[in-house]
C-alpha cells in the first residue's frame, strides 16, 4: 500500500497528497478496506449494499473516467472525482447519479478549549483509532455528533452532523473544535475533510481552507 509519505515526496503539498491522506483517515473512520493502488488513483471496498466500492481520482482525466464508466456494471459503485460537477458531467453515461458536491478542505491543527453551551452535555470516546463526540440535551436527546481518525501527521474529520432543531447554537463548532483538539493532542498537525456545501460554511468559519472541489456520483441503473 502506497503511504502518504511516498505520495508527498512525489507531489509535495498537492491535491493528490491531501486526497491520499484523506483516504488513509477515511478508511479507518469507516472501517473500509485498504486502498488499492490504480494508475489513476485508488479503489476502496466499503462493503455496503448501496456503497459497495469507490474509485477515487485525485486528478481525474477524461479518458480514465470514461473507461471506468464503461467498465462499471455493479450498482453501488461510487466515483469520487476531485473536480467540479460541470467538468466531469460530459464524461458520464446512463445510470450515473450525482450526490451533492464535496469540498476537500484542510486546517493546521492547534490546541482548542471549546466550552459546552448551556443546556447541553458532551461525551467523547475513542475506539479503534477513531474518536467520536456526541452532544446531547440535558434530557438526553441527540443534538450533534462527529468523529475523527488521526493517522500520523494528518487526521480526518468525518460524519459531522447537527440535528435540525439544534442548529445555529454553536454545536457544530463545539464538535469540530473538540475533534481538532483531540487530533492535535494525538500528534497530528493537519486536519483534512471533505465537506458538503452546507458544512463548508461552518468549516470556513473555523479556519478550514478549501483545496479542491469533489464530484461525487454513484451508479444506479434504471430498473427498466
């Protein structure tokens, strides 16, 4: 398996290096397979009914994407292409559906001491190299969550969520800053994530920098 350090030597501070670091943390966070090296990037087995595997292309070329599209027959196959939707749309065939756009983002990690807003409690635990944070109301109702997977000098934040009834109360910031501090204490120096358009607003407010757009799509042929 190609290491992040090897990728960094070939592509210092480039998109491919950040994408590989994101993959390294993502597979730990989700319990997915080790990435399989491909000429154009990596393939990962996620092992779920609607997300069987994914092909990740840090610098997608039209010929590579068209070849993958032509070779794909299994529903639940995903493409993660680090380009905007409009760039890759003409390269696709029937049966491919876009998810919402993603944004590869990074942040220099530092010590954080966030305060829990009144009326909420925060719990965190670490298992299998992944730290999870859970925010609940005083009555125990779910309010927000998130997790982070440090893998050496980088750490990947993942599955950040705030319940609709508890948004705009600083809970997303609380979760992120708690996770960032956990990764910093574990020795990581750079945080990495792929955020949704909605999440990007929160992450930008916390100092995260957008490094690349990401088109996310999956194969779901019509029943007819």
